[in-house]
């Protein structure tokens, strides 16, 4: 495992102050692992304001990266949707990106992600 990719459920857990997710993120940083959040996941949960201070802190923290969503990624995400018969491009981008990078996906929704790729490495929060 080279890192972790966070889905919307993981970011919501961050926002709520979930201690297990905070500990997981601290361990990942301490171990020098990549922590990625694809941009569409940020869009799903970001509403701004002081109520999202925890989330803002994590998204701006050392070691947390939001990779670009370019044409190549968009095409691969579309292919994954087609191959799996699923339509959620946000979940598909999380799965595709994590697989490409060798990441474990931190999620609260393992069923939808496993439907995209039954071999995806998932950590349920």
C-alpha cells in the first residue's frame, strides 16, 4: 500500500471529528503514506463556513493531495462505469485513482465501491 484515498463518507467522518479517522490520518502522515482526495469528492461535501473547519484543516494539511481530474482520468472513469454497469462517476474516480496509485480506499459505502471493482482495497469507517 502506497497510500489512502478518501471518499465522501471519510470526509464526513473527518468533519464530525471521528477519532478513528483522525488516528488513521495521523498514522498515514507519520508513515509517509500518500493521502489523496479526488476533487469531485471535495465538491460532494464542501459547503464552506466555520462548520467545516476540521475538513478545511485536513484538506490543507501536509501530505494531503487533491490530484487533477484530466481528460485521461475522465476517459478511464467512463470506461470503469461502462464495465461495471454503474453510473456514479465520483465513486468510479475514487476507485480508479486508488487502484492506479495502489491505495486503500477509506469509505463508509463499501457496497457501491465494491460494485465498481470487487478487488478494490477498502477500509470501512
